[in-house]
């Protein structure tokens, strides 16, 4: 076995020395030793094995290896080199540092940079993957780009498609000029057309309509026909659910100043829809030093008559000091609107205090200490509210 291997290598080297730039006829194959000349590189020696067995006029199977390989026609086989290029369709495998097919690729490109000039049907796996037209298969790498669309999967740090993605995108940044049929999953997701069923990430952007779900820290869409669930939601119209929901058409915003059973001063900012809004709260108590609490609320502002509204709301607040006193409140206010911008409100209110605050409730009508040490306080809230569309 050892002798036959050494003999084959000696024969191969002898053949190379004899026929540099020529062809050797062998049983079923041609071995070519040639110099590839590229406009961006000097003459580079390469070895190419071309198997002659082919049917139906198809190009022969090729196996090319070296520092750089180049095919002036279609490739059917494999290229293994630092730089692989094919002027027409590549059918098979290109693997190296840089792979380039000027038209289509049907097979696998594996390298640091893969480029398919037109369509890619198969798999591109590299640091950077580029298809000038459409992907039918998968792009897996750090940066994946498809010029006209994807029929399959893009998975990487940055995924970009110039057309519809009939599949899914997952990565740190996902962008599609059209819809993504099975959703986008990443830190930042951008869809340029209606029809993307779900976006899950830190920032989700659907430029036209959202007809599915956006779940993230910040969600934005022109028109919502589904669900937005996040910390900050912005839409032109629809019903978002979030910590801060900004609705440009038909939205609700208000600022209020009130006196509660717990705090002599409480301010709140409301944003969302009248039928479902969120509040940002700050309570202030000057006794025994300055006691400050912050919190959130969720409520509904419902019309009863021309200038009369009912306003149920639930609030949660916690102190900013190390004692970390917490307040859970429920109220149902009756609001009278003087004009489109100003109204007065009053509300029966009940609060449950967790912890031991170092002050007395401001205006309690009822107080009862619970067995677990928590304090139940009932009272009234009154205030003024300024609102705008």
C-alpha cells in the first residue's frame, strides 16, 4: 500500500513536469496543469481534474484545486481554493476564502465571502453571503444579503432581503423590503410590507400595517390589525398593549394633578387609547423629610353623557428610599369635562400598603392594619386633568 501511494505521487509529479500547460489522456479523465491569469492577480499554478464521463450534453464533472481556480463556463463539480470563480452557473461545491459565481449557484458555497450573481439554490455558509437575486434554501453567516427575496431561511447577525421572505429570518438585525411569512426573530426587526405574522425582538418596525403580532421593548407600525405588546408601542391607529402606547390617530393623552388619600401631591401622565391607557405616576409627601414614590397604572376612560365620564384605574407605586414601601391602589373616578381640554375628577379609592412608611396617610377615611402587617387605607382622590387628542 505504501509503495503504490509513493509510486502514484512520483507518477503525478512526473506528469506535471512533462505536460505543464498541456493535457494528459488517462483512463476516463484529463489532468490539466495550467496557469490561471486574473486581472487582479499574477499567473497562479493550479491543478484541475476533469472527468470525461457525462450524459445529455451536460458539462463534464470537474474537480479544481489550487490557490485560485477559475471556470470560464458552467461548473459541475467542485472548486477548492482560496479564490474560486465561475463565469456561469456553478453546480456543486465551492469552498475557499472567496467564492464567486457570476450567475446562479446550485449547491453549496462555503467560505469567508460567498457571492452568487443571480439566484442561489442551496446553501451559502460564510461570514458574508450575497445573492444578487433570490435565495432558495438558506443563508447562514454573519451578514446575509438577498437582492430580491428568500425562499427559506436567513440566519446570522445581519439578514437583509430586497423582497419577500417565504420563510423566516433570525439574527441580531433582520430587514425585509416585503413580508416575512414565518416571522422575524432578533434584536431589531424591520418589515416593509404587510403580512409578516410575528416580530419578536427588542425593536420591531413594520412600516405599513401590522396584521399579526409585535412583541418587544419598542414596537412601531402605521396601522395595527393585530397585537403590539411591549414597553413602548407606537401606531397611527389600532389597539396596542404596552407600558407606553402612542396612537397618532384617535389616541389619548392627559396630564393630571391630584390629592390622594396617601399623598398630598400626585402627578400622572396618561398615554394610549381612551378605552385602554397606561399612566406614569409620581407621588410626593413632604412630612418627615421628602418621601417620593413612582409607579405605573392602567385604566379606561369611558363616556357616560356629554360632559360626564367614568374612569376606573389600577395603580402600583413603590418608594424611592431603601425601605421600599409599595402601594397598590384601585379607584373609580367620576369626571366632569369643562371643555375639550380641562376636567375635574373625584374618586373613591382604596390602597393596600406593603411595608412600614414613616408617615401617616394624608386623607384617610378608613384604615385597618392586616394580620400580616400590611395597611389597608380607604379615602377620596380629587384633582384636575388637562387632556389633548
